[in-house]
């Protein structure tokens, strides 16, 4: 059977697809309502349980779960499975947002709330909407896609700012150096655009970064784009704006 290409196969007369997209959005909103506070964990689908990264991811999710955070992943194998496994061990909601793909993606057995999507962009909304922090474990193209999209949404004020935590400085150094030496140096981005991008190398650092942000709106960790990766501990510059935004939402119309 020939492989279909969803984007290219759209035809202008296929407006009925909009109903399917609407259904996925409504279903996602309904089923994920009340899952907060939650942390979304991204990373490679291709690592195996014997990989040290698997155990580290599982421990991060378990520790965050013990603090009361639900864990959200893409629902597949590898890093996603490890994160869901840690959440399950902690006794919190373990969310898997699966995607129908011809290869790689099958729902792992450690989710307590699983939703399958046909459209990537709907799945991306659900992965981002309910999180109060994003942890980016080492991964491939999908992981790179997710981290740049989250940063872009924060930069353009389409999403409230939350920490974006890159785990394993050795893995991310090449990307960080390129962003600093080329993208930032040429003025294509500003330092403030990536002010919430931090790097962590241990489970303790990740847990501290998430906990302090959610508890006191304090960003801790090593600034990704700082030349020497100095550790920072500063109150969010958006705290007052966020508080005002929250009051505005709560005010009667």
C-alpha cells in the first residue's frame, strides 16, 4: 500500500477534514481538563530501557510526580515511555498523547490517560497547553521541532513564559554554541527571547528548576546562551504581568 502524505494530500474540496480536526481539539480539551499542574517531557523515541538516559528520565518524572506534577509525554517508546513509567511509579496522572505514524510510534504501557491524534498540530497544542515547565531530553528531529516551537510561542507571546530545560549539556552544546555564535550574534534573535532556556545535568537540578519556578516564579539553572553557562537565580521578569493576567481572567465581565 503506498504511503500517504497528509499535508500534500489535502484538497480544497476536503473541508470535511475540519470536523475531524475540531473533534480532536475538543476531545483533547475535555480529557485533559484538570490535569494541571503538569510538566511535559520531550525526547527520543529510540532509546531502550538499558540506556542510562532511560533511567534518568524515569527518575526525573518520578521525582516531579512525588511533588504533585502530572507528567505529559508524546505517549510513545524511549524517553516518553521512561517518563510515563516514572509518573506511574509516583502515583500521578501519566499522560500519553500518541500520534498515528507509519513507524516508531506505539502507545507505551505506562500511561493512565492516553489520547491518540491524527494531526501533529493538534497534538502539539495539547503537549504545550497544560504544562508549567518543559524538559527537553536528548532527541532527534521531533525533539528539535518541539523545543524551537515552544521557544517561538514564548517569544511571540502566544504562550505564557515557562522554563525550557535542556538536559545534558554535552548533548546540547553544539546547538547552543551555534545559536549564540550565529543566530544571536547576527541579531536574528535577542538574548531576552531565550531568557527561560536553561541547561541541567542532574536530576536534582531539573527538579529544583521546576519546583522553584512553580513555587516562587524563580528561574534557576545555567543560562543556555551565556558564554560560560553561569548559574542564574532570579525572579521572573514577567511575574507581575502574569499576576495581572490572572486577575484579568478572574474578573467578572
